[in-house]
C-alpha cells in the first residue's frame, strides 16, 4: 500500500506528539525523584558543612592540647618558668579560637619542692591580649580536686589522647558556655600532668542553631556521651537538660512528634557531639512537586501547539513542490540524464531543480575521469590519514594533562607543515616530584621525519627514569647514530623540573634557546649553550645547566618553525619579533598564549604557505611567591614573622598549621642571625610560596653550615647529660613535613615544606 506524503507527515506529527507526551510523563516522574534526592542531599551537605566547620576548630583544640602537652614535657625537663610563658602564650597567640590554656602537674611531679606546679594564660577581652593568670599559681587554688581536672586526668589512659569536659557555663568572668580539651603530659610512660585548652562555644552554637531549611524545622546540639543538651531551637529544649528527657529518639532517622512526621539529618562531630536537623517530611518535598508539575504541564502544551503548527506549514509549503520534484527526479534515477527537472519556484526547491539540471550535464562529462582519480586519491588520503593519526596519538594532547597537580600548568601544540611532521614535544612525570619536558625538531619533513621523530621521542622517554640528563642525551645520541644511513639529525631541548625545590635542570642539543618570564617581569631568552645535535656524532658530550623556577615563572619552548616563518618579502619572523609577541601576550593563560603566538606568525606570513612545522610548549609555575631581604639580626625577627604570617593568612592557612610554621621560621631565622656571619654582619633572604602547601626558603651567604647534620637530641637523657644544641632543629623537623639543605652559589639554602591540611 502506498501512502501520500501528506499522510506520512500527519502520522509523523501524531507519533511525535505521542512520543513527546510519553517523554514528558517520564521526565516528570524522573525529575521529581531526582529533585527529591537533590533536596535530601542538599540538607545532608548543609549539616556536613556546618559540622566540618566545627570539626576544624575541634581539631585545632585537640592538636593544641597535644602540642601544649609536649611543651609541658619540655618545660618540665628544662625547669624554666620563662619557657612556660613563652610556650603557652606563643601557641595561644597563633590559635585565636581558644580563650586560655596551660599545663597542670600532679603533686610533686614537676618539682620536688612544690605540691602544685602549673601555668595558665587567658585571653583578656577588654585589652585583646594574652596574660598569665597568677591566681591559679597559688597554694589556695587546689586544682587537683577540681572537677574539671579530675574529669580530664581520670579520662586519660594513653599518650596523645585528648579528653573533653562536659560543656559548662563559665562563672569566672565571661558567663558564657564553654568546654575544655585536655591531653596527658607523659614522662617515661608515666602520666605526670595534663595540658588544657579552653573553648568558648557560644558563637558556634549561634551559627549552628541558625540553620533552618524549612519553616517548621528545628535544630538540636547535644553531647550524647555526657547525656547533655547543649542547645536547640525548639521551644521546650533546655540547655543542660538530659537527652533522655527529649520526646524523640535522637538516633532515629524519622519519628512522629505532635502528630507531625519528621525526617532527622544528624552527624557526629570529632569530639562526640551530635548535630541534628529535624524537618517535617511534607515541607521538604512540597514545593519541588508543585514546581515540577507546573513545568511539565507547560512544556506538554507548548509541544502540542508547535506540532500542529509545524504540520500545517509543512503540508502547505513543502508537500506540493516536493511531489513534483520527486516525479522528475525519479526519471533521472532511471538513467535518463537528458530529462530536465521543471520547477518554477524561486525558493530552495527551485535552486535544487537548477542544480539537478546542471549536475546531469556535468555528470556525463566527468563520470569516467572521477572513477579513475577516486581510487588513487582515496588510497593516498587513507595512508596519510593513518600516519597523521599515529603521529597525533604519540603526542600528549589532553589539557590540563595532570588535573590533580596544581603546582604547575602545561600547554603545548604541534602544527605540521605537511600531513605529518618531524617536530615533537613531550612531557611526563618521572615520579611524583619530577616533571620532564621535551621539545625537538627532526631534520626534514613528511613521513621520514615523522618516523625518526617517533624513534627519538620513545628513546628519550624510556631513558629518563634513574638517569641524569647528560647521560640520557649521550645514550640516545649513540643509539640514533647507529644505522642512520639517511644522515638525519635532531635538535632537542629537555629539562627536568623538581617540583618541591623549584630546581630546573636542562640540556640543549643544538636547539633554539627557550624564553623565560620571571614573576613580575617580561620574557627574555634563557642563557644556554647549544650542544651538538643528536644523531650527528656518536661520541658527542653534553652539559647540564641548572636554574631555579619560582611561582609565577613561565618557560616557553619552541622550534625554528616559529622564528623561521617567512612572509611574501622573504623576511623571517625572527627572535626579536617572537620576543615582542611573547611580551605583548605575557599575562595570557597558557591555553591562550600559544594560539596568540600562532596568530602573530600567521599575520606576519600574510597568506604565505607554512614552510616548516610549528611546535610550542609552555610551562608555568603556579602560586604567587613573595621575597623578603633583611639584615640577619635578631631585632628583625618580628619583621620576618609578619612577612610569613601575612602570606599564610592571605592564602587561608589554618591557624594550627600557621602556628607550627611560625615556630619553625623563628628557629631558623634566629640561628642565621646568631651564627651565620659571626662576628660580622650579613643579609638573610626569605622566599615563600603557598599553594596546597607552604614552601619557605632561607638563603644566606655566611659560612657553610648544614644544620640537618647535627645529631638529634636524646630526650630520654637528663638535661645536664645532653649535648648542647640540636633541640631547635629537632623541633623544626618534627613540625615540618620536609626540611632540605643545600649549598649553592656560595649560599646556605634551607627549604621548609608544610602541607596546609593534615590527615589525623
């Protein structure tokens, strides 16, 4: 049975309408479920986010208690009151969430002549400063029998354990809700006292109880282990009440209260507290379902109207001309190329009829010629296409190449002059700390150069692990010289960037000198000695050079296809134009920089055909490094600390991490000031860069000295039997993730590294 075009259009329209209806029914059902899931997930994320905000403070409090416990042990061993004040106030100054802290020793455990030995400092809200509290250091204050001391001391069973007190209302001045974290001070596996950090939790409670996802939801904050209600937003929730007095089970995911069904979203904090949000079930999904229903109805009505209008217009303006065109073309399909297509309209169908008529005329003339040429062209195109695909697959072309690595950015491109080329670039991580970058240019073009390129690239990469650059180039050169009957050669530049130290080691085998842009300045050519090209002389020797790359620096590698691009007047683009183009686009992101340079080359060529492969690679060191150069004098310590702390605070460094870095910086700067230039004077240079970790480098031109070679102190020996010194460097090693020393260019260089987040 034959159906008319009009009937088919009608059938298609109706089928399309039915399909739209079914689609939107399914869409409505799916989106309702999806939106409900997103709504629940959003509420859970809110609770998790608020909990993690408090957990960061709790972590800092616990780490503070542990650090003060270590400080208390050192103070006990040194028997120094000044050390007590320095350690406690020094730490509390770096941790503003606490309102006070100190350490408290058991009877006669610290000093044989003192029943009670303690030190406590608190934050004075009136003056905004920290002060020691002498009222606790007296015989009248028997802290051994205080409930807070017994609660912490009796709860400690092992070193590095932190015990939290039940929340309480401070009656000594602030009259606010507080809690205390305590850790044990151990000496030779014996608990001799505790360290404490006080936390005013009123502000945290206000932030948590402000959560209100829906109109009738309410919040509960409690301490299940102490059976203690801290706060809540429901009318009958009382601070200090027993959890058992609440009219619902705090561990239930859902419950009914006053005839209303609630869903509960709860999360425990690191110190055992529980934050839960109770929301009426009907309020969570009510608005989502209404909005989704309205949207689905509107879309369905619009689809029905558009389907009807489209059917009418297609039937009127397309059906009749197509019917006539079909009849005429059907005659052409039978092989009658002398039959013209007759359509008088001035629209696309009329133009199509004219095209058919011209096509039939030309077709008769070119059928035989096309048949002969087609086979040959398809064969050549297929072979070159395969070669181009193989070459493209050999080069890394996904950017950013290492999304998880934020210390640097990379971008590269290779545009062959023919279907395939002899240029190549490469980059890869040799290990987690070393990045290799390569750019090279093989003599010649086309398929032979592409094959030689693949061999060279593979050899360089396979030789990288475990070898220095000099040995890599000499080994690859010998292998390329063997059997090189075509006398091809390769210019290459390869560098290895050590990410933690910023050291960049490179070798140049006859290649163009790279451009380097230091942070805050323009591009300039890197000073490098062009060695012998690869594959030319079997016994060629190569030299390594080394520079330091700082945050904000950019290294640009390229091949001579850039500088030797030629315009209609036979002029070369040249190094000076390249330098000007780089500085004109100096602040562009790498992904925009390379296309910008290519546009500069294209504009210069002014339509001239590209004569050589154009390959570029750019490496940018991330982070904004800062530098401070001051006289190595103890009086400049505060200036050095202010410089470091300002940069850390701008980068959002957690206060506990900042406190550890401050202690390490103070120790190193004091050592330089006291010993580097004795008895003369000199400068100290401090560099800092902050990304996901802080890297701080100290430089001085004083006498050679490696502090890391000094043996670590034996803390188990009595104080009088220990060797003098070493404790400060020992503390720096413990506080930092990595400490590295080297002697370079007649300078002492010490590098400290610290991650901005710590896994507990």
